[in-house]
C-alpha cells in the first residue's frame, strides 16, 4: 500500500491518516515535505528575528550603543534564529524519531512521517506567536495559548515562565497525535508510550526555554 503524505489531511483526520500509515509499505511525497518544512522553519525563524520577537535584551542596549552596532546585534540575532530553525528542524524531524525507533521498534520512515505532522503544528504555533509579537508585543511566555500567563501569578522566574509558556494547546495537540499513532504502531503499553512522549516533550520545552533565555547582550 502506498501512503501519500498530506500534511493538512493528517492534521484534520489523524485517525484515518494513521490507520493508512500503519498499513503502508511505501510513502510518496515524503522528502519534498521534509524539505518544505525545513525551509519554512528557517524562514519563520528569520522572520521572528527580523520583527524583533524576543529581542528585548538587544533593545535594552539601544540607549548605550550606536545605531550601527544595534543593527549589527539585531542581524546577528536574526542569523542565530535562522540557525536555530535548522537545529530545531533536525531535532524534531530526525533525532526524536530515531529515539522512538530505538525504543519501540517502529519503522523509522513512518515515525518521520508522524513527526512531519507534529512539526507542522509547531510551525503553525510559531506563526501565531510572530503575529502576537508584532501586533501586541506578546512573547511566548505571555502567550494566551500556553501556561506562561497562569505561571506568572505564582512565580517570577523568567526561565520557569518561558518553560511553562512552551506548554501550550499546540504542544498538547502534538502529544495527542504522537500518542494516537504510536499506540497503533507499537506493542508497548499505552502508559509507557504516553510517559515516553511526555518525557521527550519536556526535554524539548527545557531546550526551548534555555535557548530563548540566552542573554544576547552578554555576547558583545
């Protein structure tokens, strides 16, 4: 059976899509979709840097540096965002499936296809966060989609707020999709699969919080 990779269909009809993927013997359109999402991730990351999303630490230096240095700092930030787009794409699309493959003995390419749907969700969230940042000056830690706003009422630690801000309805959506496929494709107990997915998600949230908390101005 040939499985045709259709990102939108996978998000809107995950049960039918994953049933077909589980039975599939080959996939059509996989690598073009991988290249597409890689490219979109880099573009979105560059746009985030271009619009100054999460550049508060750089903006604070405006009053103490000349215009050329400030623009250079912003350009470096955007470049760093672009590199992060590459790193995150590789991590989500290849490292995570490799980890699942090593523990669950599920076909790697099927895990990669599953992660294409997951990564599409991540990109949708990042696009919305850019819009919130440009229109309302809201960053990830204060996003209405995540737990960052609620966490602000009980703590004031920036790293913790960024971590809880990463736990959003989009991340829960991604966890749900992974669980729905892996419980079909693996003989492992559903509780084991869920704990594994949550563990991987926590690692990604910590990674994202640490990266977004880098104080850019200390590099200069």
